[in-house]
């Protein structure tokens, strides 16, 4: 399945959440990840993240897309490629 994951967490936890999500998905914006993932890996990812966030303060949204062919992504301005920035 294709997912979009966005998060809004306390500054102290941003790097931890970002590091976990990078293992599973592609970083496309400061607090947005996207990509193909299995249900099992998504559950594993969310289990790791749930140990790092404070559910009374932080938030994380997971948008599941059944058919990614129905998504059209338009980028205005510079399309960030975080992977190549660090290579």
C-alpha cells in the first residue's frame, strides 16, 4: 500500500521520529514521508514511533492510499530530494 505520514512532535523528539520514518519511507518534506509499505512494516514502524512520542502532546497522521495510481502529485517550486542531499 502507499502511505503518506505527517507528524507534529515536540522539538526534542523530531530527530527520533524522523530517523525511524527514514528506515521505512521516503522523506519528502520537513515533516512528511511517503512511499510503498506493507501492512506489517507499517505496524512495526508505528510501534517504534509510539515508544518515542508523547500521545498527550504529539500527533502523527497516516494516510493510506489503496490505489496510488489515483494520486497525482504536483510540485511547485523546488522538489526536495533529501536522499541525494546527504550522499
